[in-house]
């Protein structure tokens, strides 16, 4: 147990170091930035959880963002990254959170300078099928739902994982498209925009010479994917 804990701590520090490297080398391009009001329920796909650490840090320049995470080992991993980056992580249960936590989240959304971010199809899928919690938070708080679609010029895409986890590469470009869906309703949910064709951006595609298995970067990405979660 002690060795496992030590290994987990080392891996968390390495992941944080990789995020800091991406901060310095990755270029983020924003599409439709005017859709972000600084007071939104921010929904993204679970596959983009790692890259969203970079996006949310930029979005927090205008307002605070609380990121919802699950209370398991994967949640602890992402909570560590979020807190090291100076973000607020809120632990919730699987599915709908307990009444007290849910009340606190809705209460926080009364602040016009605070947003809540959630992986819409997390933590276990199915992929690209949003959970009702996303719409519930928007409807009950009367806060507009902001969808974030992420695309990459170069990234590792792990097709063996349920969410096809994407890990951006250094010196690449990440495109963040924002779409405002208004106040969502559980009974009549909006149709959320999906991710671009992965083969166009992924180094895991068959026509790219960087698909060699066993590379250090792919091993790193596999370990990250093994510990990813809702955010």
C-alpha cells in the first residue's frame, strides 16, 4: 500500500509537470469566445478532461470556475491537478450528488461571477451521451449552458478507452469552440455539438508515423487515461 501511494504521488507530480509544459508550449485558439458570460454551466466531453485544465485556467481570468469531480481515486488525481493549478474542485457522487452538495452547487451559481464545469458524459460514459445532471444544474439555477468542443492539431487519442481520451502534445494548437445553448431543460435537452473527426488531429491515426507503440509519451498518456475522471 505504501509503495502504491508513493507511486501515485510521483505520477501526480509528473502529470502536473506535463501540464505546466503544455501551458508554456501549446497555443489555444478560441472560437466564439463571446458565448462565455462568466456565469455558465460549462459542459465538455470527458475525452477532453486533460486539456480542459488549460482552458479553464484561461476562463477563470474573467470569473471563478468550480469543477465537479468524483470522490474516488481518479477524482483525487484530478482534484490534485486542479488544486495545484489554483482551481476549485467540488466532489460529487456518481449520477446525482447528495442533497447537501447539490444545494451548495446551486447556491454558488447565484453568484454572477461564478461558473460550474462538468464532463457531460463522465465518469464512465457512454461516450457523447450527456448525463441529466448537466441539464438539471442549468435548469434549476436558470444558468445558461455553455458547451466546449475541443479539437487538436496534434494529440494522442486512446481509442482503447471508452472516451478515446485525448492528450495534447507540446508545441501543438488546441482549438476551443464555445456554443451557448441557453438555459437547458431536462425534458427538452439541447443537441450538443460533437467532437471533430479524430483522424484529422490524432497521432494515433494509421497514416501518421508517430503511432509507434511503446513510446514514452504513449505510456504517459495511458497512465493519465487510467486515472482520468469527471473533473
